[in-house]
């Protein structure tokens, strides 16, 4: 493993990642490339709320036994102390890239919650044949701001990836953020601005970078105030949002990301 890739990571994330990679070798020998991405590499990690995001690439399809071992390893490792989000792709899936991409294995804490209603075997059967548009977002962040733990740089593996795949993935996420703005205002506001930033000037931003980018844009002061409060809350301060603020921000984000797009399509 390239331990230099772990340099300057947030407190205790490096040993957490190293431990997982060590135990991974007892589960499968198929992993040839490994990457860290997300808030750990982009400087926005918060110990009480952030995931550790890993993406692994195997040289073949995993066996049922290996996938079961991976699920058990993730269940034992995740939240000890940090939540883990893990995606496994095959080299073939990258070399024959399609969007949305199939994946070999996926874990997040949402899958743990589903174990309350079903078995591990049933969850793994459910993953078979699934695709995930978020994989495109992971690849873009890895290529722009990720770290290689071992193996080749991602841009040497993936063939056929286009920036429009990333944009489609984050705009899908933007729709979810619009629908959950009332319940999760901090996450939703910051992520919506991240999507607006990418559409505006191609910037791949961390949540902690959103406010500084927004200050340089012609964003009305009342909406900038909402972004400031979201950034403060993300940094750990107490912030509340009025219903009118969230409605105004919803209208702003929806117009920037979707209304103009609908107008362009109707004109064509």
C-alpha cells in the first residue's frame, strides 16, 4: 500500500483504512487497485458525520463466498469508528464503461439497516445485476481529487468515461436534495450549490469549499445567507432555517439546475 497516499488524512482515518485493507486480503485476492475519495481526500471530513469512501477494482468477478466475506467485513468494520462506504468494480466494467455502471459489490450503512428485514444472502442476491449512477460521481472525484492506495491511476483504467456522465449523476442527486430540503437542509443546500458550481465553471467542490465559491458568484444576499448558515452548521455551529428561506432556496436551485434546461429542450 502507498502510505504516502494517506498523508495528511483526518484523525484516525489512516489506521482505519489500513486496517480494512489488511483484513481485505483474508477475504479475496482479486483486488488490484484501491482508491480513497470523498470528504477524506477533499478536506471536509467530520468525525461525527462523514463516511470514509473507498473504491476497489478487482481483476475478475467475485465469487459468492468472497462477496459474503466482504459484507461481513464491512459490517464488522463500518462505524468502528467511522461509517464506511465501499464500492467494488471489475477492471472489465471500467474498460467497457457504461453509465449507469454495474458494480460487483456495494456497502453503506443503509445496507446494514436493511439487514433488520432480510438476510445477507438476500441482500447480495439483490445487488446482482444492479447499476448505480453514483459510480460516475465516484470516478470523477477519484480522478480529480482522490488518492491511489495501490494500483494504477483511475484515468489509466477507465475507457469511455465522459464528464456528462458525472453531470448526470450529480443532477440526479440534486433532485433528491430538492425533495429532502426540508428534512436535511444542510446536506441539501451544500450539495445543490456543488452541482451549480460544476455546471457554472466545472469545479468539483468539497462541501467546505461551497461558501467561498458562492461568495464570488452573483447570488442574491438572502440566498447567500442560507448558504452561509448551511456552511456554519456543517462546521458544527447551531443553525436553523425558516420555511421561507428553504422555499426561496428551492426556487433558486430548481431554476438554476432544471428550469433553464427544460426551456432549452422545449426550444429544440
